[in-house]
C-alpha cells in the first residue's frame, strides 16, 4: 500500500483553481496534440485531481461524489478536454475500487497514480472463452486518455470457442502495454481527450482480471468490504458513472461565458456602433445566456446534492429516480449547449476562428452532449413514456444482493414498441 497525505475537499478544489492558468495556456496545444501533455498528467496527479476516486488504502483520496464533478467543472473553464480526463477517466478508479480484493491489489501494486482507461464502443472486438481465462481480439472505440493509460478496461459478452454467445457479460482489465493504439482521433471537438481506438491482438486475459459486469456495477460489489469508507464502492453505480460528464459540461459553459465577456469588453467591431458592448442585442443576449448559465448551476448543484444524499444514506437509485436523473443531465447539457451557441454566434466573423476560445468551448460542448449519459433523445424518451404510462424502454438486471433494495440493479436498454 502507498501512504500519502489525504487532501480535504476544500484543499482539492483550491488545487484545481491553482492549475487554471497553466491549463488555460496549454489548451490550444492540447487540442493540437489531440491528447494531454505529460506535464498536464503530472500536474493532475500532483494536485490530487486524478486521485479523487482512488481508494485510500492504496494512497488515493477516496472522496465522495461531489468532489469529482466539481474539480472537473473548475478545470473545464480552461480546457474541457483536460476536465474530461479528470472526471470521466479519473472516475474509472471507482470501478476498480469495486473489484475483488486480489484484483485491486494487482492494479494498485505500483501506487495510486494509475490511469484506468475504458473503450466504450465494441466494434470488431470479441471476447472468447479460453482455458484459465479469455482470449480478446479486435477493436473497441473511444478510449479517452489511452496515450497515458496504465490499465485498459473493456466490456463485452463472452463467446464460446465456436463463437456462440455464452450469456456472460464481463468487464476485463489488461495492462495498457498489451494493447495497440490506433491513432484515428480526428474529430470536431474534445480533441485533447485522445479518445482513439484500441486494438487487441489475441490478448490472453487470466480469469482473475475478468469480472461480471452485474457484480461490479450493482450494489454491494466485492470491493465494498475492501473499501468500506466510501459509498462509491458500495451503492449501485450506474447513475454515478453516467454523471461523470456533468462537471466538464457546466465548466465549459462557464469558461465560454467568461471568455466571451472578456473579449467583448475589449472588442472593436466594424459595424455601427463599432463597440459591440454598446449594442443592445449584445447586452440582451449576454443577459439571457447568463440566466441560462445560472439555471444550469442550480440544477447541477441540486443534482449533485441528490446523489450525495442517496450515497451517504447507502440508498440505491430507484427506477423512477434513474429516469429523472437522466432527464436532468440531458437538460443541463442542452441548456449549456444553447447558451454557448448563442454567444459564439453573437461574436460574428471572429467566432469562426479555431483559435477563439469561445469557438473551442462550443466545439467541445457540442461533442460532449452526444455522450450517452447526456443523450437528449434517449433520456427524454424514457421520461415521456413513463409520464404517459407506457413502457419506458429499459429493464433492470436482477440484484443478487438480498440485503439491498432491488432498485439498485443496473439497467440494460431494450428496444421499445
């Protein structure tokens, strides 16, 4: 085990603010490189921002839910891609804190500074049953932060030797050195996340590095007894994991507003009046965008308080709460996207330049709201169908923990009528 000073939440937030000037200076470079620099990764570890969800027994901070989105929200005001690594990739450590003890001991053997990268979209990837484990081959997509990964996690259904589905849904973890990175992250926004494809070339994974998804995401996973001090290793995890991106989204909107305001105050235009700040349309739309930003902040704070309250009480998310959480996330993301879009359009011709920070924030937030946990059509559909008394379109996996509420179960989308 690794011993290190455990920062308080207030110390962590202070560290995040202290990093803002340097992160802002690197934002353009981060986008151009299509990945974070080694210096930035080092700073995120040193400040504790990539140790938020690392269990304390292995030298991590083991902080409760609000700390992760809040730290990422602050960083996103300078660089949403960096904030994505803090929240979405950094949050994967909580998944590992839910692993069986033996597997936790293995992945944290060399200390707390471990970056756990996932690839969410299984394309040609296959997991075949093999003696003593599984054989993994093919490609998974969207591996954010893979250039700096220590470990890589992918999900899939285990196939029998003849290629027939076995019905076992698993999560596997392998050392990053065993996979190949496909450098194809040429995208419109969130370029700095480096979310490239990863390829497995017949990688053997021993059984000890394979966990059933249900046991990992549902309430009372094996790691709950190993790390009893934090509810993120205990309660059903699906809603928390789906909420990793909220901090980066709100922070990007705040960063766009701040950049627009500072630029507009000093800007001299070509139309009459030639000082845009004196135009009533500029003033009105600035006020409207601020009102939306203010609304998003209130909704965001209420949402985080709700998740913290549920976790602190060791209560799992009920089906109706799962639907409401998705609706809230999607709405916050839509509000943030709308207000940033209004600001960049209000800038006129200078708003089209890639070097304009407001344009970068707009590109980034446009891409972020496409993420599954923020998808408008999916989550509003669930709510609308429920409100109309129709089948919602998803079902819950059975919860194997009898002492837990059955509403802590994970969700699996199914086709709707």
